[in-house]
C-alpha cells in the first residue's frame, strides 16, 4: 500500500445564475476547491479536498501547485496507512526527524493557511484509502458510529427580510429540517438590519424550528453584542463567528455577554487553535472544516478537545464531497457531535461531483456504509471542470 501518485486539480464548477446568492463574500458564481487523488501501488485510490477560500472568493492555483510539486513528491513511496506520521512529517517540514526524536511538534514557519489546507487534502485521501484497504467505512476506523443517521440543519438564508421566511420554509419543505441557519453581518450593513431579518424569520417559522445565525466574522465586538441584544427574544440556537477568528478575546467577550451559544472554528486550523478557543472560553460549539483544519485526523483531535471541555462539535461542511463525507464520518464517531451542516445553496461540488445521491430525509442524513469515505467520484465530471495543475 505504498503511495504511487498524488494529483491535485483546481476544480471550478459554474453555478447557474438563477441559483447564485450574494453574501459578504460577494456574488457566488462558481464552486471551487482543490480536489486530490492519491493512488497506491496496489491500485487503491483515495480522494481528498483542500480549501483556502469560500466559494468563488479565491484562487486555488497556488494550493494545487503546492500539492502537485511540493507535497506530492514527499509522499511517493510512503505507506499510505501511516496517516499520523505523514501528517506530522508534512507539518514539521525539514525538522520532522527532530520532532520524532524529541516527541513534540517543531512546525515549519508556514504552518497554517495553505500548508494546512494541503495537509488536509492529503489526510482525507489517506483515510479514504485506509478504509478501502481494510474494507471498512472511516467511521469504523475512528472508533465506530453512534447512529446510522444524524440530525442535520439547513444552511443558507441570504434573502431580505421580506422573503427570508419563505426561503427558510422552502428548506423545511425540501428535507424536513427542523433547524436552519441564516446569514447576517456585513452583507446587511448595520446590526439592526440583520436583526430585522432574524425577527422576520422567527415570525415566519414560529417556535418549533431552531434558527442559528452566521456573521462570517464581520462584526466588531460592539456590533456583535448590539446585534445579540436586538434579537435576544428570538431564541437563537447559536451565533456563529460573531467576530474574526483572529480576535479570540473579543469572541470570548461576546460569549460572556449573553445567553446565546457562540459557534466558531471554520477559519481555524489544527488542534492548537481550538485549544485556545477552549481555554479562553471563546466558543460553545467547535466548527472545524476538515478541508482546512488539518483533515480527518486533526478534526477528530479537535472533537476530543470539545468533549474534554464539555463543548459541542459541528464541523463546517459547506464544501465539496470529500470534505462533506469526512464530516459525516467524524460526526458519526465523535461523542461531542450533535448536528450536520447541509448546504441549501447551489452546491455542485457535492451533488454533481459524485455518483451517489446526497440528500436529507426528515431532517436526517444517512451515514455512509461503504468502505472508505463512501463516495464514487464522477471522473468524467471532474475532468470537465478541472482547471489544471
């Protein structure tokens, strides 16, 4: 099971105009990701995904080049089952031998951002390979699953106050969801404008549906506290990324200022960032993105930190199929998980990139049963939308 080839592509899939939405990231016209294929000398293939931007908000050229020309060659000949040692080798760089000898991390200077995105893609693909090699789904390798279906929430909600209720109701009708998430923050302007949309949503949905809000880190601390006060009677399930990830102290201040749980982490990388969130009491819900935080390996460590601090785990899964399926396996195995993010915006990177049907029924998502991550990439579709390396 030695690694023979590693290939990454910048996959860019256009979104039809009628299904596009606008947020603080701008008009989302395409869905982009770095998709990775690793093949072993005995013919096993694993698929991974790395992210360094949201939707069509950034370029993946540099990340793909890094995987193909820097990271990939380092993997050739390695045992694909050595997932942990490979992770640490890529994280520590030229000092990896010293780190092994001394028993603690000695990471390279560029240890976050694109480096972790590349490691994430590799790590996801290696778990896929290991599961296929052993004939087991990844959740089994992570310790077993706690359920064959998990509750999901419908993630979307960009409509103005006049139509936000109808938009969120359509999510409930589509998959039977009893929990929804809507966007707030800079896309609206002042906090009172977002509060008006939230109030309209609560009025339309009544008391029987959980509503969460996501500010994408676009508020200042003062604005976040003001917004929370304006919607204090709306019974929000959580307030996601009230301020930027670089301001953990500010996030802790927002969390301490009121009763609404704070969710955070899609902008964070590795167990070390989440350790700080826990120690600083900055979040109630951890939301690592497997395609950015360090892959399945690191996300599972992050879920353990959440469990140890009596926090909850709900990975960020606005992503392509490798990341989304990784999240399903992680949620199935983590004692701290409680819900799965299910994107209701146009997402061809989940639905069209794979041959399987991905859907929610009665507000629940089934956990894959097949070996590995449990999906089959449509290589014809991949080839049609790959941008090169």
